[in-house]
């Protein structure tokens, strides 16, 4: 299984109580993701992030953008999401 790519979709503007308007991560979460070494931990982080996005709302665009990112890297969406 290929390495799970970062959930960042290269928007990186922090509004919404410190959450990025592109991916919903906070700066602390972005740092935490970068420090994760095991791919199983990285995949779990992405699942946690999708749950966070659902709670916060307004992140429907992220799923399509992340699917495109996975597609460019030739990673099956089912492996990650």
C-alpha cells in the first residue's frame, strides 16, 4: 500500500476558529500529521479529519480535491477513504 498523502489540499488559510478553510486542520494538526511515521497512523488521522470536517460543516469540496490528489499519485481512493 502506498504512503497515505497529507490531507492538505494546498489552500492553507486559517479562519474558522483556527481551522484551515481547505482541509479543516489546525496548525497543530498539520505538525502532528507530519510527525506520524506509521502509515496506519496516517490513514487513521485522515479518517479522524473527515469526521472533524463533517462536524464542522462547509468542507464538502475537500473530498473531491483529495480524490484528485490521490488520483494523480495513482492511489486507489478505497485504500485511504
